[in-house]
């Protein structure tokens, strides 16, 4: 496990599937910072003071990719 092994200060976990795992592990390692993307940590429970959540709109990236493809196509 990255939090226990090695000198890592920041642990990045992706997808909503990791939310429960991070909520369980983060309180055990209060000096580490956890980044959870594509979901929001359960801040209301008080367990995730060292967890940062990142959410993004995947539809925005798809729109931009389509727009650029339309501009470069003939």
C-alpha cells in the first residue's frame, strides 16, 4: 500500500470505486495527503480532513475534442 510503504507525501486515487478505501485509510495516515478524483470524499463524516476531491466534466473534454476535430477535418 502506497500510504504505508515508502516516502510518499501525496497519494492519488482515481475513480469513484476508491472512495470507500480512501475514507478508511486516510484517517490512519493524517500526515499524508490523498487526492481523489472523479468523486467527492465523505467530508460530512469528518474522516477525510487530508483528502482533496477533484471532479471534472467529461462532457467538456468530449465537446472540445469534437470541436477541434471539426476544425481540422476537410
